[in-house]
């Protein structure tokens, strides 16, 4: 555990929204050895990504997020442990929302603190690639046509493969 | 032995229940899956071979060749789509 680690939970799964500034302040925790903080926020689009033309896809009215209580938290904790082994980082935070979300809502936050920027950028991307393919969350989109589970994307497995990890072998 | 089974997302909807407790003689997750498929039509459809399915043993993702343990928590779910 690094000096920057605080008592705050590294992983939170919650219904309520989160505040980037407050989370970054908590992550830094007054530790002057931190020289870089990198954060990523995922948000709800109002259209399917697959539509080739803007306006061609059915608007998304809402998105429901389901998870596996217990396993989700453990899986993300293990991802952060891996990130700490691979990269020279002080600490990381992951917040993922569940329940009913609307277009433009924030879904996920990953924030990483390190001495220098490269390690924070890399660890942040590593955590998101890992989370996308290995953390048990499922999205269901609601459109005027009805509700539909989102299909997993092959591109997400390919993103994880960049780090030398095969999604199908886990 | 007895195992607790949990289903999530589209698999949960197809089976019709979120969790169930079953008595089994299966020695692996694959064998347990076969037993469940033989139960009834909803299980057969939800857990059908060829359907994209992931599984976890005691809350850790695993392959279906892993050995089943008495009292284990087994979960079946589709590929994840968080983030």
C-alpha cells in the first residue's frame, strides 16, 4: 500500500451520481508525491454506436445497468491490484453506477494517481479495458421500440489483448 | 452435493428465476450446465450450447472445465457490457 492510499474504498458500485472533483481530491489525499492524476468518465449516449449515420439509429430513452453484487466489487479490486503491479501508480478509484440511467448521465469513473503522467494514462486505460470485458455489468437499452440487452463488442476483447490478456481465457 | 446457482441479465430472463439451489452429481461446470439444460425448456434455451455464455465459480470467472465444489456459488451470464 502506498502512502497515498486512504481509508476510502477504492471501488464503489452505486445508484447515485458522483462528483469528479471530490473524487480526485480524495484520491490525491494531500499527498505531495503525486505529480499526475488521470481520469476517465464514461457517459450514456443517446444513440447506438453501431449506426453509420447520425440520426439513423433509434434514440435511447434510458439505460438499465445490472451487476453481480459481491463479484463485481471483487473483480474490480483485483483489476486495481493488477494495475498496481504493472504500473508505478500510487492509487486508483473506480466508481460504477447501476440502476436506471438517462442519456448524458455519467456511468463510470476511473481515476489514477502517479508520480508521472505516462503511468497514470496507461493504468487508466488498462483499468477501463479490463473493466469492459471482465467486470460483471450488463446494460439494457430502452428505446421507443422496447428494451434490448446490449451485445458485447469484439473490439473490447481486442483492447484487452493489447495488454497481453486474453478475455476468453479467463 | 448442493450448489447455489445465479443467473444474470438475458440469461436470468430466459431461465425465469434469478437464483436457485440444486442437488447435483456433476463434477464440472460443464456437466452441471448439461444437467440444467435437461431440466426444462427455459433452462435449455438459456444455457444452450453455442449461445455466448460466461460463468463464475464462487464469484470468480472461470472456464466450464473447472471442478464443481460442494456448497459452491455458480453463476451463468452473458458476456459483460459495463463501462
